[in-house]
C-alpha cells in the first residue's frame, strides 16, 4: 500500500520519457549512431567508403544502437525520476499519517 504513489510516479515518468524520446530523442540518436558507424566503417575499410554490404550493416547497426541508447536514457531516466518523486511523496504521506496516529498522552 505504501508504494502506490511510487508506482504511479514510475508509470507517469516512463510515459513522459516515451513521449520525450519520440519527440526529441529518436532523430539525434539515429544521427549520432550513424556518424559513429561511418567513423568505424571508415577505420576498418578505408576513408572513401565503397558500397560494401558489411560497411552498410555496420552503419545500420550503430544507428540502431544509437536509437536504443537514446531510448534507454530518456525512458529509464524519467522513469527513475518519477519513481523517486512518488517514493518521496509516499514517505511524506506516511510520516504525517504516523504522526496523526500517535495519542495525545504520548506526545507530551
């Protein structure tokens, strides 16, 4: 019962992270991954890249890794932030509830 707000915060943070990833993380992740893939393929096969299939596979794989990395950063980061915010709210709520349950004779 105590973790209810933490769960809600996790869901809200993850949803916000998915939206942020779709709006601002997808294209830069693909771009950065593609540049890294081009650099790696250039190091392996020489700078003027020819139309080799393996070079194209390297670039595509690095683009996918870039997109997945951006997704992990956005979704996991905002999910953890939302969970921690919900956990803090839960802790504050339960602290006040515990304070209200203490009888008057014990407080003095």
